[in-house]
């Protein structure tokens, strides 16, 4: 009896760079605002809707197709984080009956995202050093932002938090671009620091 074995090869593209870049670029632009370089504006909200939000959700759905639970959870969650953040800004302006979120409520919102990110950070110890840095610095960022809202910290603390957010955002951009270049050249152009599993 002849048995034939069929192997299915996944030939789809790696969606992780899209998700990392969507997160990274949007985070950098928001944190230039937090660091005091410019006011909250439509550019930040548009990036939150389109690249930080929608593109990350798409990347997460593509990761689901690849069977990657960690990346699916991360990209879809952070994509909807950006969409919810934009909604927090816009809803009170669009629907007069909806009250703007006060600082205490925003601190709770950011703390929960910090807790989620801290647990996801533990998962990066099975991935690579670059993602460990992204998720570690993002955990710190969420808790700094939450603390700033909870204590009604002054502009100096907010500016400091913005600079930490810039480090986090640029680290995600690095991780995304490194994957693109390393894949294109078939060798390590920008190291990601793989870990032994």
C-alpha cells in the first residue's frame, strides 16, 4: 500500500513588522506630544485610527492565520487600545451627553493596560531581546502614565514620561525594521537577540 504524505508550507508573509511599526510609529508621535513638542492634534488621532489601530488589528488577524497566539493577542489588543484611546478623546466631542474621562478613570484604564503588558512581557522571554525591551519599556510607560494621571503630576513628570515613551516607540520601530531587513537579506543586518528556548 502506497501512502502519500502531503506537507503544507506556510508561504504567507511575516505580519509582525507591520504590527510593530504600526505600534512604534504611533507611539513615537504621541510621545512627542507627551514630551511637550506639540499639542494633541489630528495627526496623532489619525495615526491612532489608521496605523496604530487598524493596521495592528490586521497584523493580529494575519498572525492568527499563522497560529501565533502571542502575536495575535498582542497586535489585536494594542490595535484596539489605540482605537479606544482615540474614542476616549473624540466621544465627548461627538456625543455631548458623554462625559470626558477624568484623571482617576484614565489612571485605572492605563493601569489595566500596564498589568496586561507586564504579563505579555513575561512571554517575551521565549522570543528575543528586542521584544523584551519593547514590552518592558511599554510596561513602564503605562504605569508612568497611570501614575501621572492618578497623582495629577505636573508637566515635568509628563515630559519625562514622554521621553520614556519615545524610547519604547523607537525600540518597536527597530524591531519591526530589523525583521524586514533580516528577511530581505537572508542574514542578520540588525540583531534581535534571539533567546534559547
